[in-house]
């Protein structure tokens, strides 16, 4: 077919390229094409377009500017080409303490801000980290050291999001503000140039800070706030604003101290940080449901699913479960209420409660009147079938809290056992390991999420395990409702 006719009309910003096929042209089979200014089908060749553009300098300049703009837009939306629900963390001990790994055991600490943020966000973000690490936080590092890791701990992982919290150790080490500013700028640039969306965290107060240190902290945080305003797609988590008092030091509210050691957040401080992060991200991160919506993938036909829910009856139907010694009430089919310690369950009443939020299933409710009693709500899964040594597994459960006036224990865990029913050193993962030093100062107010989802870290099923127990453990005074538990193999 002959080349299409190509011509230019208009002047200045109104210039247009016009294309028209020779009379009678049909275009390629199956392609009706666009319509030209004279109503004919349009199918120009590259040769014709190039000749027309190169023959008119003004048009060529305008097109180059247009495509440069389009390129900038493409760079700005690049994060959405990645998984919008993955996050890499980069920082110092504030980040590191979100998860503690000891041997084969991993615990998400109540002193970790991310632990609380993920609960509030419904676990919609999946943490990615370099091999052999839980996250990109290393205790004691300053921004120079953190900058040296940005490629391996963030960029190489290609997450949708990156959370940066750094600068505290620079202040303690008397690093010049200009150096801190340059390092943070380089960190932010490296992440954004890789098409990853930024979460910028302001740094916390420091007890006993000198006037110079207080000023430096304020300068760093103002710089971080400015960066969040000027960088496309960046989100600010202003931790200092929710942790500091009027004098710039750690805030204290009633019996709740927001720091445990003057440098790091206590459980109460981490709760406030988690709320600040969740509030900042809620409108930006797509919702993702990780919990079951029916009993189907936990049925007898579960083998037809690549990664079925290995828990029976996650929707809590029926009342044929085991109530446990001295507890009273109704428990869902296939579930067991037992004690966490040798003490009994006096003062525990179990019941089934209908959901009113439109979701399937029912709540399993527990009314607790004695904080010294430690309730365990559990199910055991044996090895074999859909569970084998080496599998990567995780567990999660939804909760609601009502009228909580005391809280000593609150967690979901996976604990593997061997042929002798021994749990020691077999592999345990826990979400929400309450720090014992903070038990009496946990703020039982709006900072404690009234509803959320607990999710364990990933566990590698050990070769010597014969099974695993999924459990929700609690010691409290008040009412707790549970729903839609899941125990599933993760992506390889």
C-alpha cells in the first residue's frame, strides 16, 4: 500500500499533524484506524510521519517537548507498575526492633511501630527484605551507613513502597546537619529514581538532649517534612509530632511513657507511631483481603487449591468445639479453648456472635473477667498432605476489642512440635509479643486498635516437625471477638 498523505495545519500551539490514506484505502485487516480531519481512515507509515515532522522545525520542537513531558509523567506513575502492596524498610534500631529473630523463632514486638501499623491497615502491605534479614533496620547506624545500604536493602528488592526512618544516631554522634541533609537527599533520590514510592518518617525525641541536639532534631524533621511536600508521590509519617511534648522531649500522658529508655519508643509510643503511619497510608495503599471469605478453601476439596487454608472451619460455624476446663459457653466446630499455663479458665465465657458488617461467618467471642487467666484458642495441623517440611507458612486472624480495662497478653502464633509433642527450639513465630516492661503502662484508649488483623512472620516448617499449632493467646479484662483465621503456605 502507498504511503498515507501527511500534512501540517495551523500555526504555533495550534499546529497539527494530519494523516490521510489514498482514496479507497482500507487500512490493515482488522484495524479500522483513527479518523483524520477530513473523515478518512488514518494509517500513516513511520516514514511519512518522520518526513513531515523533520520538515517543520517548529513542530519538531513542540513534539520533543511533549514527549519529554510524557516521559516525566511515566516516571511519576512508575510505582504503580510494581506491586503496590509490598514495602521495604530502611533505618536504624527503630526499624530493627519491629521484628526480633532468635534462632528459629521470630517475634513482632509491641515496641515496633510497624507491628501496630500493619494491624490497623489489615496487613495490606507485605514486607520484603534482603535474604537473611527481617527488615532493613540496623541498630546504631547513621545516615552515611544507611545510604551505603539503600541499593541492596531497597532498590534491589523492587518494592512498591519504601519506608525511611533515619537520623537519630547522627544527632547522638554530633554529625553536621549538612551531612545528614545530603545523605537523606541521596537516599530519597536513589529510591525515587528506581520508581519506588517514599514514606518519610520524622525522627523521635531524645531524652536528655542538649539544646544543640534539640535544634538539630527540629532542623532534620523540618527538612523531612519539606521533602514530603515537594517529592511526587511521597507520604509523610510525622512520628515526632505524636511523640514529643511542648519542650521537644518525650511526651508522658498519665501513666503512659512513650519511651522505655529515653531513645526508643515503648509499647505506648510504638502504638502512637503505628497509628500515625497507618493514618498516612490508608488512602494510598490498595486494600487487600488476606483472610478467607468462606469455608470452601478449607474443605475436603482443599487439595485442588495451590495454597489452601489449612485451618478447618475458619468461618466459625457450629457450636461443637471444645470449651475447656472451667470455661463456659459455646465454641465453633473444630476449635479448642484451653489454658496457656497450668491455671484454669475461671471467668471466661465463650459465645457466638452474628456479624453486622456484611462479611460472612460469625464472631467467636470471649468475655474475660480475670487478667491472671491466660486463654488459648487453637487448632492443630499435622504434617502431610498440604503441609511438608520446608514449606513457608504464615497465620493471621481478625479481632475486635471492646471495653478492655487490662491487657497482659495479646498475640497470634504458630508453634511447631515434634513426635514427642515438644515445642522447644522447633520454630515459633508470633505477631504482637507484648513487652513485659510495658504491661502496666499500655494505653487502653484510642491508640489501642479496636479492630485489626494480626499476622505472624513467615515460618519455615522444620524437618523434624510433626505438626504445628495455630493459636490466639490472650490475657485481659474485657471482650474480645475473633474471626476468619487463616494458616496458609506463602508464595515461594
